[in-house]
């Protein structure tokens, strides 16, 4: 049931692209079109692996790393819910957009706000490389040895 909802959200997140033409839009879709591959939302349960979730807030001078487990193919949404269930010192709130899926609104009691121009930026670290996610938590599927970073920051314009 929960999985159906997540798959739907990932699909819904793609809808805005489907009506648009041009090579740029097609390349934006490519990572999602390899259905059955490791990046899409329909990959099944293939076993657990451990990973880390780091919550950083430079303004509050907090930097907490949580250890958790993820299932192969499970979106970050599921991983964060599992983390909260197993360690309630981690909590978060979210808003569902019918366009791009699930948006992280607040983490550990700190909300982003348009008023203050702040939000929780999501990043993925592999080795020493840190990259911002190009999709939200309903579509990002973490891999083994990945560190998922939630960084409270001031909004910057992004396309
Ligand atoms: C402005 C903007 C933001 C602002 C939104 C708040 C604000 N101050 O307005 C901020 C900076 C917070 C933001 C954050 C992120 N964003 Co943004 N954002 C946009 C942008 C440029 C415009 C959205 C907009 O205003 N639309 C007009 C209004 C009227 O429509 P709306 O539906 O109400 O818009 C809301 C949603 O789009 C929502 N929103 C914005 N970004 C995201 C991302 C996700 C995953 C979700 C679920 C919702 C969401 O906030 C908007 C304002 O309330 C779009 C690109 C575009 N041109 O659409 C990217 C875009 C939607 N964002 C994107 C991404 C990836 C993110 C981040 C995941 C980046 C990151 N690595 O952290 C984060 C979200 C992290 C989280 N906490 O969950 C992608 C989504 C791609 C996808 N397929 O999922 C887009 C399409 C940019 C891109 N081309 O890569 N974003
Ligand atoms: C947070 O702590 C981790 C591990 O202790 C460290 O690698 C990282 O650089 C720190 N991040 C920030 C923003 O201080
Ligand atoms: C929850 O996470 C914190 C930070 O990593 C850790 O210190 C604590 O032991 C964890 N609690 C449980 C119940 O796992
Ligand atoms: C979430 O965590 C923050 C910080 O630990 C705490 O102040 C807040 O009460 C928690 N919220 C919920 C709903 O548990
Ligand atoms: C953060 O946002 C949630 C809803 O997403 C709300 O319930 C909560 O009261 C807000 N917390 C603060 C400190 O503004
Ligand atoms: C904006 O920032 C101030 C100061 O940190 C905080 O007290 C306030 O709650 C924030 N506003 C929102 C809407 O979160
Ligand atoms: C996190 O946000 C702070 C404040 O904007 C910024 O200085 C820092 O570089 C960010 N960290 C990462 C890993 O992007």
C-alpha cells in the first residue's frame, strides 16, 4: 500500500515533464526511463544495507549523524520514516506537492520558511564528493555507502 503511494508520487513528479518537448526535457527523463533499473521507484526488496543520515544546521551549530538501514530500491522517504521509527531523536515534517512529490519542510523541530528565506537542502555524499539531489525524497533512492545530508541553509535560486 505504502509502496503504491510512493510509486505514484514518483510518477506524479514526472508528469510536468511529459508534456514538454525538446532534447533537454528528454534527457531530464532519461534516468527515470530505465524501468526496472536501480534508479527507479519500482525496484523490489533486495535486502538491507546500512547508511548514514547527517542533519546539519550551521546557524544552530548542530551536526548530528544517524546510522540506519535501507532496503535496496527504497526511496529516501521510506528510509527517513524507518529512521524516525527506530530513533525518535530524529523527526521531520513534509508537504506533498502534486507536482514533484514530497518536500521536506522541517527537521528536528526546525522548519524552513519563505519568510526567512531558509530551507532544508538535500545532498548526497559518496566518498568525498557531495552533490545536491536533483529530485526530492520520494524519488531519490539511496545506494550503499551513501551519506544522505539534510542541510539547513538560506535559499538560493536554482532551476
Ligand atoms: C523555487 C524553487 C525552490 C524553492 C521553493 C521555496 C520558495 N522559496 O519558493 C526551494 C529553494 C526551497 C527549493 C528547494 C528544492 N528544490 Co526546488 N525548485 C524551485 C523552482 C525554481 C520554482 C518552483 C516554483 O516556485 N514554482 C511556481 C509555483 C507557483 O508552483 P508550486 O507548485 O507552488 O511551487 C512549489 C513547489 O515547486 C515546491 N518545490 C520547490 N522545489 C521542490 C522540490 C521538491 C522535490 C518538491 C516536492 C517540491 C518543491 O516549492 C514551490 C514554492 O512553494 C523549481 C523549478 C521550476 N521552474 O519549477 C525547482 C524544482 C521544483 N526544485 C527541485 C529540487 C530538486 C529541489 C530540492 C530537492 C533541491 C535540493 N537538492 O535540496 C529542494 C527541496 C528539498 C526539500 N526540502 O525537500 C527540482 C525538482 C525536480 C524533481 N523532478 O523532483 C526543480 C524542478 C528544479 C530542477 N529543475 O531541478 N526549490
Ligand atoms: C559534520 O560532522 C561530520 C562527521 O563528524 C563531518 O564529516 C562534517 O564535515 C560535519 N559537517 C559540518 C557542516 O560541520
Ligand atoms: C539516535 O541517534 C543518536 C545520534 O546518532 C545516537 O546518539 C543515539 O544513540 C540513537 N538512539 C537510538 C535509540 O538508536
Ligand atoms: C522533534 O525534535 C525536536 C528536536 O529534538 C523536538 O524539539 C521536537 O519536540 C520533536 N518533535 C516531535 C513532534 O517529536
Ligand atoms: C513546523 O511545521 C509543521 C507543519 O509542517 C508545524 O506543525 C509546526 O508547528 C512547525 N513548527 C514550527 C517551530 O514552526
Ligand atoms: C524565522 O526566523 C526566526 C529567527 O530565527 C524564527 O524565530 C521564526 O520562527 C522563523 N519564522 C518561521 C516562519 O519559521
Ligand atoms: C550547509 O549550509 C551552510 C549554510 O548555508 C553552508 O555554509 C554549507 O556549505 C552547507 N553545506 C553543504 C554540505 O552544502
